[in-house]
C-alpha cells in the first residue's frame, strides 16, 4: 500500500498578524480562496485516496484541519503534543503506518508550498514511488532546479544519473551565503532541497533506528497501538517532550548511505513570507499583490496588501511595502525588512504577552 503524509505543524510567524498560534499559516485562505492545507490535499488527487492520506500537525490545530478537510478521516489527523521538528513527525507517522502495513511506501509532503502544474507534480511523485519500490533500501528526496541564488534554502548536490530525472545524492548543503549559492546555481549540479521525501517503511524505519535510536525506541510503541486501533494521545503526551528536537535532514538524510533524488519539474514556491505572495498571485497594473475584499490603491507600486473581512484598505503613495490588516493587529513594513518579522513578533510578545500572538 502507498500512503501520503503531510507535515503541517508550523505556526508561520513570518505571516503574522494573520497567522497566529490559534490559526497557523496552513489554514489561511490566501490563494484562490483556499487554504494551503486544502491545496496540499487537492494536489494528491489521483495519487492517493483520502483514506491513504495522513496529516501530522500540532494537536491544537487538529480539529481545525479536520473541519477544512472533511474527506480525510479524522483518525488520520495526528496531533503532536508539541513540535519536535521533522525527524519525530516523520518517525511518528512511520510507526502509525507500520501498524497498518510494515512494507508500505510512504511519501512525505509539506503544507506550505504552491506547486504547479499539478500534472507535472503527480508525474514526479509517481516516478519517486516507483523508484523507491525498485530500490527499497534507498531514501528518496525531491529536488527543485534553482532559478536564482536563494540563501534561505538548503541545496542538494547531485551525483550520477540513475534514470530520467533520478540521480544519486552526493551531499546536502545547508543555507549558503549569496556567493556560494550563486556558485551552486551556475554549476548546474545543485538543486533546492524541497523537504519532501519518498521511501519504503523498512528503509526509513531502519535509518531512524540506526541514526536516531532514541526517537526510534521511544516511538516504537506507536506501531503496536496503531495496529490495534488504539488512541495514541496518552502515549504521545508522555513521550513527546523527551524527544530530541531535530530535523530529518540533520538526523538521517545527511548520514544515510543510499540517498537518491527525483527532479521536481514544476514551479515550487515556499509560501512562508508575505513577499512570496507576489510569486503566486496575479498582480495589478501597479505590481501590487492584493488579497483584500475591499481596497482602493492610488499611486502605490509593488506592495503586498492583505485585508480581512469587509474592512477597507486605502493605500496612497506607498511603494515596496507590506500592509496586512487583521481584526486586532496591523502590520506595515518595508519588504526589505521582511526577514525581521520574527524579531518584531518577539517584540510584540515582550510588550503585550500572548494577546496578539
């Protein structure tokens, strides 16, 4: 059996003030009237039935996600008591699936990307699953051909070509400085690390047991509980705080001996910040990206403007800014200061506590 696992645990502070602790970015309706969570599930249509889709998220978000995804069985939405990074989210899902089929194929996706066209994405996922099953001891990742020297993403260094769009992986490189990123792009041998994966359960469970034995040991009881159809909430509440917080890349992928990459031949946009809306929305004649029901824009260029409800946003003579209105907080900043938004949110918390978070 083949299963899809969508990781959807992040809160998304860089999309504040719309993204809050009580409503994470994957539930914001910013693109085409749909949330990123809905878009992520829609992308899998034709590859997986709803019963084959599992979602790992923060326990606080599980009921909200269930509301927007009525076709996904509620028992398939797994709530983490607290975030312990991608290693443990993946290890948890792997044990849940092993309780159903220890030899299943597991595809791991993210909930905060726009990937299009869907047809190209589906072809790449099908290729990756076929490859994983033909190489059952390999761990597969998806790489995106870089279009510019992005310093906020990790990179994959490719080795030999195994088949069309399938390569061995020589190394993973963390977020580089601009000069290094430019060298990667110009070399043609590096891809952006998409943070999405495909593998057989024996391959990933074996790798976690080898390279992250503490997580493997502590999460092992989840498999038996899943096989018996038991609720794992109590187990997770007890063990999760004791798990090391670490990414799957650091813990496993950088150490594994057989890693392969499938080239993702489509547009891949990380919708993790307000300026990224410019890459996914149709801009107005003045180059503004607008998500607002009511707005009047005059002599203002290249802004990101986001409203809420029927509140009117009137913008005059402002360029290259982010303007975001929510019912109880408004953000105005230069796009060039976007990377400092987490710093601003921390200052808000220092001043007002959790009131606006």
